[in-house]
């Protein structure tokens, strides 16, 4: 018994193993993109996508209804909580066939933290079935203060449209609605769309800036 315990302890399994029945897995993809935030902070966006078919729909008030909860936590190098975001989303349909259609559902969690090294934990739960998916990853947040020329991450998007002043969506950035596409897959013949921000551009005597963007697309 001592030998078995020592082996488990040295492998680190004691920190992650809990007895009991594991929940059904809820699969999704996610990525992390970093932009300039308020003074002294960067805006860390976690974009996720899952298949609508993986949600469990119930018949309620003449509608097919499903709900899921998205949660995220950032901890710093001292394992102190630096940011937290969570919300619950409700999906409805009046046609049962649409709930069986393969369709990617996007979402976003947002944090405002100073530069540094962080550990991210993301969790999505289907509230009807109890299935869930939880993942952790390291996130390096660089300094983007706008004082020198810099570029944010490139957020690959499903679509980008102008946003009205009264639009209330997690996907609104300034005057644009950017629907994320973290799975980074596009159908043949469809446009590949991306969003990024440039900081620290200098102005000439006429208060005009000039810049050039060059890019290339390479096989992965």
C-alpha cells in the first residue's frame, strides 16, 4: 500500500483524482486572443464554439429549450484569482429538426488583467443533461499600452458587421460585431475573415497616420 501510494504521489495523481462518477463530456473548442484594455490592463478574450446537437433540448411553453453555462477563471503565478467571468445562455427553437442540425454555436468570456503569466480554466455545462467540459491552459499576457507600435492577436471570425450604438452583445468591439470562429474552419468558397487592432500609430502634422499591413497564408 505504501509503495502504491508513493507511486501515485510522485506521478501527481493525488492532486487530480476524486472518487465518484465522472459527468458526460461536453465537447467544444476554444482559443485566447489578447487586446489593449483600460489603462494598466489588457482585454483577454476566450472564444469557444460547440455543436448545437450536443445540447439537450426539452419541450417548454410550445418551444424546444436548451440552456448552458460558460465559466472561466484566470489565476496568476501566485495562484491568486486575477479574473472571473461566467454567464448562462438560453437557446430556443420552434422546430425540432433545427435542434438536430449540425451548427456551431459561438461564445465569449472576457477578462481584464495586467501583463503577466496566467493559468486559465474554462468550463461549459449543458444544464439539462449535466454534461460538461473543463480545460486548463497557460496564457501569456503581453503589454499593450498603446505607447508603442504593436498589434493585437488576430481573431478569426465567422463574420464582421457594423454594430449599432444600442447593440448589446459580447461580440461588439468598438463599432463592429465580430462573431468568433475559434475552430478556424471555413467552407470552400467562403471568405476568410479576421479582426485585429493596431496600437501606437504616430500622427503627422495633419493628424493623419499612414500604415501598411502585409500578410500571408501558409499551409498548416
